[in-house]
C-alpha cells in the first residue's frame, strides 16, 4: 500500500509538472503556442481555455484527495492533444523533434497508471 502511494505521488508530480511547464507558453502567447493553436483553428480561446483546464488538472493531480479526478481529467485533455498530433499537427510539430508529442504521451501514461491504481475510487464517484 505504501509503495502504491509513492508510485501515485511520483506519477502525479510528473504529469502535473509537464502540464504546468506548458502554461508559460500558452499564457504568454508564445509564437510556437500561437502557431499550434492557429493550426488547430482555435486561437486564442482554445489556447487560453485549455491552459486554464490544464492548470486545474495539475492542481487536482497534486492534491492527494483529488488525484483520481485529476487523472481522469488529465486523460481526457491529453487524449485531445495526442489525437491532434496524430491527425492534424503531426508527431513532429514546428521542428520540435516530437518533444510535444512525447510530453503528451508522458502525461497520458502517468494519468492512465494513476487511474488504474485508483480505479475503485473513480468508480465510487460514478456510482454516486
């Protein structure tokens, strides 16, 4: 049980740090971020709105009582990012060597493992 808590804590920190570090680019209208969201056709509101949702998700992931909810929310938003990369943007976007895609995969895998480990807690929310 203690090892499980440590794994969940580490994975939630990894996912939250990745989500939080991208906020600087979204909230400062960095040219790369503007280009990405323009390519998706949702600039500026998609960029700003997603930034707010990612901030909320990171906070939920970091607070132990809401980590399960944060993992589900994280899976949802990062799935959109992954699908956008696969079908619209490409794995490599703006000569980034696939870095954004790999970060998205890191968040997805972290949130998926957390969600699996907290399956009972997530199901209890659904049953309410």
